[in-house]
């Protein structure tokens, strides 16, 4: 489908914000020496989530009808997303603004971090479920979608926290959060590999012969019914990525989301914090690339009726004409290479 | 009651008269909901009914199949529960799936959820639109009985399309589906479409004179 700016911003930034909240909350409870980071982290998470939330408003093409958006909480994950993200961001706002207006006790942040973490996890889960529960989107209809979307957000948010610590101390942050980040990045590589395979399988499973209900394969699309690239009115599909372009995009994603940040975080690069800031920045950019591919490379079940289906030769064909056809050719004195 | 359209794939010749009549009816009159802003330079705009052409078999044993594809008005329409505002809904009295343009926010989630890709996005109005089964015609009591059917059904020159109530065992559509093993598209996705297709047969349909006269009398 067509990747749009609002969708990229809301899904990526909400995840990064959630990862940031969870990582600073973990530090608050596990590493008392790093408690100074929580107010700052909550502020960062609030700003990031707010940008994502505002961007999501631009996904509505008729905002006037937005007042009805909570009507289908019982069945619609988008209604639930509006509710959960709509609670998460204001709670963050209260947590960061109130201490500037009133004197708050230390447990304000302690309790607040737990509440914000819970709300962040719920919001991230609901957003991911929105995509994972659409059977027609063959590439997304798997629990892997939920795991991947949440994990990308958690790892990218944690990388931002680690970068902030590195900048503050001017060197290698270390500690359990650092180990968690490294482990999380390795797990992320595994998740993305599985998702790449799932996307490939979904792409292979959708072709013209599955869309007619007819037993006599093969089928070839000869007229897509007045559809035409780039399917302006049918945004659930998008022109298929060319294999070469797809390979490059996945490679760039792997480098920016996983490999380069991992190397920067592992290698002893000296006391400078610039590597950590770079690692976090590159990882967030990688998250955007990952999400762009997530939307652009998805296979919708209706793809079978669109004109740009990839031509795939049979994997079992011996490239020989049928005996019957060969006999007929022989009867008319022709060979199969005579230009037929 | 579940209104539906049955298409006999033996009779469909791919003339696209249903596609054109759908657009003609729905861009004109009191409703005019299909956008047709620049029909001469952008003829590939919105169509609620598209005829897909498929070639089957391998040379020399090839065949051509035409598949009219519009909203399937599914029993378990996946586009309905995903809609956050309730703009997409399925009518209880006749099973037709419709969109309330006033409460549609244009998020296009229903387009992603529809397995058949028959919902289309109107960029000008910012809402999603689709086949209404010509609800304005079939409920218009000022029209003669024979006219109260979808434009695509009425315009089909080969009578490939039949309109009726799928849940009425005495209706023509129910009988056709039962007797001719009517099938639906992508049943594995669980939407339970109401729109059925009658499979192609190797033997051509043979009409006798009385049948031709009956059809001519009925129509003209």
C-alpha cells in the first residue's frame, strides 16, 4: 500500500516514545543513580508522541467526522488506537507539566513512570494490532507484526536513552540497560529476518490463479478493469517494488536499524559520546525506513487483480512443449524455435 | 434478506456494459456519488464495478474469462467492524453494505480490510466510496418493478447477471447458486461474500426458440 507521512510518523514516533518511557522508567526503579533521567525522558517521550499524534490527525481526510471516532470501540482497533494514544499523551503531559506548576513528592515520578509505561505498552500493542488483524493484508496478518512493531519502538527508544546517558557522562554508559539494548538489537535482527521471510511468502502466495475460484491454472491477467498505476483511488495496493530496489531497501534498513547502531554500541570507540548519539539517530532513521518498507512492500489479497503482477516462471517446468503440441508442430513441418 | 448479484461466467462476454452503466448511473441524477472530475484526460478514475479479464490455460488450449468485480456485500464484511466511526455499515433489512459519507473520516482502513479491493478513495471529498447495489434504484417505489434492480444487472446484454434475495430459497439467485454450484472469490479469507459466480462449463448453453422469445418478451 501507499506509505504516507502521517502513518509513518504516528507508528514510528509512538513506538519510540513508548521505548523511551519504558527505558527511563526501568532506570528509575533499577538504577537509582540514573533517576535524574526520568523527568527528561518523560519530556522527550511527550514531545515525540505529540508530534506523532498531531501527524495522525493529517491521516484523516475529513477531520470534521473525527468526533465519531470512538463509536466502534467494540470492534475497531483504530477506535481503540485513538482512545489509548489519546490517553497516553495527555497522561505524559500531566506528568511533565505538573512538576513545573506544583511541588510534587518524589513518588510522583515513580508512580507516574509505571502508569506511563503501562499506557505506552497498551498504546503500542493496540497500534500494532490494528495492522496485524487485517486478514486481507497477507503480509501483516501474523503475530510477528505485533512483535516487530513493538520491538522496533522499544529498541529505538532505549537507544535514545542510552545516548542521553552517554552524552551526560561523556563516555560509555554500560550497565544492564546497555546489555539489554545490545540483546534487543540482536533479537530485532532475528525478528526482521522472520518478517522478511513472511513478506516474501505472502508475495509468492498471491497470484492470478488464486483469485478466480477456477481450477484450471495457469491464469494470466489480461485486463485489470481500468486500473492503472499508481492506483490513485485504490490505496490498499501500490506498484510492486522491483526486486533490485527491494533488496537495496532491505539492506539499507538492516544497516541503519541494526548493524551500524550495534557496531557503534559494541566497539570501544573511546570516551566520546558522539558515537552513541549517532547510533541512536541512525537507529531512529532505520525505524522510519523499516516502517516505509512495512507499508510499501505489503501484499494485499486484491493484488491478484492488478496489472503489475510479477512474471514468475514455473519452478518445475522443464521448458518442453507438450508431446501433443510437438506432434502437431511436426505435422505442419515446424520446429518450436521457428518463431512461434 | 440478503440481496445479491449472481454472475454467470458462461454468459459474460466482457463487454463492460455493466461497468459503464454503473458509472453512468452513479455519476448522474440526484446522487452522482462517483467522482468523474476529469473524464476525458483521466478516464482511469473511480469505478465501482470493474471487469477483470483473465486468460487461462496454455497455448493452444487457452481461454478467456471475464470477472465482473464489485462490492461483494459480504455476510461478515471485514470493512464494517474496522471502521472507527461506524460509517461503514451493513443494513439489517437487506444485507447491503453501505458507507455513510457524513461520518467517514477517510482513514481508508476499510480499503485495507476489504479482501477484494473494491472500495475506492475519493480524494476530492476525502471519503471512501463503493458499490451501493444501486440502493437508490431498488428502493425507489416510483420506478416500475422491472427497473428496481442495479444498473449493472439491467444493462447486461447477455443476461449474465441476476439480482435477488439469496436467502429466499424460491428466488432465482438462490436456485442458480444451488443448482449451478455458485462460488465466491477468496473464500479462505472468511468474509462470506453474498455475491456469487456461476462456474464456467465446457458445454455451451443451448437456447431453444421458446427461451429466446421468453427473454425477449420479458425484457422488451
